[in-house]
């Protein structure tokens, strides 16, 4: 048995700590938005429109006199909801499809991967725009469109992992003992392929948040008066000279969240990969 002292424990990767802090602030802001927001995010004060930061409104007011800090905090709730929903649904469907394709092989693998190739043949954001345009702008349609383009990455990743692990000695030994295929896959194979899948989930959430902001910027995402970071940027485009804070604040929020999730994903790669860790 290899015993190491406390002083020899390897510290967590810096990217995990930095990403965890950024993501943690984002999650807390989203969860506590009703209590942290100084004003109603939909309340209009037309006589104070485009005012800059002040004690009463730390981030200023928008073109309709709405408090930007309040809208930023409530917009974080939308981004968090969309990101979690898309990652959960796309990860579940894509992961199941990839695991089935890699384990079953043959016609099942060919059919699922050809379906994935069809989806990949279209630019992701254009396919999402087309789907939302046909279904209509709504939160559920936005999530559905992002799941439709996002499951492929999870499917291909998990398929590749299952293909790499299904010929290992412990799997072959389980087959020789007559263990059912579903038991080998669920109880023995999937735990070994989860680390890269978890990394992909963190990076996928960053992509989902960015895609939601892009579609909302185009008017195909969350509809007013519900605040959305992408819609806030779009509304501030006409005031870049006289009120740059309208686009700067939500733009920085998107940047920090995406960076945080990217740092977290990169750090998890190092943390969960024994070869890199050594």
C-alpha cells in the first residue's frame, strides 16, 4: 500500500479554483437575484432613461429607465436555467445514444452516427435559428433547438470512450463470466468514461449560455419583458456613444461566465486525467 504524507498531496489545478469562483458567483447571483436586485427589473423610469451609474442604480439605467443591475441579476437566472436544461437534456440523450452506439456496434452504431453526421452537416447556430424561427420564440423552443444541435458532441464523445474501454480485460472477463451486457455497460464501463463526459458537460454549458445570448440578441430567444443578457446587448446597440454601459455590462457578464466554465472544464481535464496530473 502506498502511503503519502499530507505535505505531498498535489493541490487542485488553478483553473479549477478560478473557474469555480467565477461559476459560483454566477450561480449565487442567479439564485439570489430576487433578494439582491435593488429594483423590479421591469419597472420603467422614462424621465431617468440612460442615466449612468449612481448610488441608487450602481450600473445605471437602460433606454427605458430600467435598472441594469436588477436586469443583469434576473438575466443570470435565464442563462442558468437554459444552460442547465440544455446540458441535462443533450447530455442525457447524447450520452445514451453514444453509449448504445459504442456498445452495440453494427447497424445500431451506423444508424446513430449517420444521424449525428446529418446534424453536423449544418452550422449549429443556423440550425438553431431555423428551428426557433419555425417553432416560434419561446423558452422551451430555445431549449429544444439547442438540445437538437448539442446532443451530437456528447454522443460522439461517449461512443469513442465506450469503444476504447469495451475491449479492456475487466470487460472481457465479465463477458466470460456471463454477466448481462447492460450490467457491464452501466455498472462497470460507464463509471470509467464519466470523467471526460463531465468535462464536456461544463464546456457544453458555456456553449449553451453563449448560444442563448446569441439567439436572444437576434430576437429569437427570451421575449420581453423577461430580461436576457443577449437582448440587453441588442437593446444597447443604438447607444454605444452616449450610454456604452448598456452593452458593456451584459457583455462582460457573458464573458466572465463563459471564461469561468471554460477554466473549470480545462481544470477538470487536468484533475481527472492521471497522466496530466502526474
